[in-house]
C-alpha cells in the first residue's frame, strides 16, 4: 500500500494534526467591558422622576402603573427609569 493512483499515500491523506498544533481563537478582554460595568445587577424598582425633582417607584410593575398608583399627571413626568439593586439609577 505504497501508492494510490500513482502517488504516495502521505500526499493524499496527511498524518493527523495534534491538538497543540491547531490555531487558537484569541478573544479581546475589553470588547464588552463598558456594558458589564455600567449595567450589572438586578432591577430593584421601576422609577419616575417628576418636574419638582421627586422620584416615585414601585416593584414589580410598569411605568404606567407608577403613575396610576400615585395618581400622577403624565405631564409632570420628566424621566422614566429603573433603580438597580446596587443603588444606580438608569434613565431612559
């Protein structure tokens, strides 16, 4: 079994490649760092900021439920957002 179709067997089917010889995928460490540091944690409550600076919130619920429960006028709302469990506020 030295030849197939006139060629040596090693030209048609080379030896197996060992695992350390295979190329390795390299990942960038900082490719997604911003989103991981700024938005980690779970939502503690859904919050609404009013014109006078007060913040109202409930959990669980929606922003519409906050307005309904506290009987707030939608025209007085300046921002909608979420209060995270680590104390950060994320505004829409």
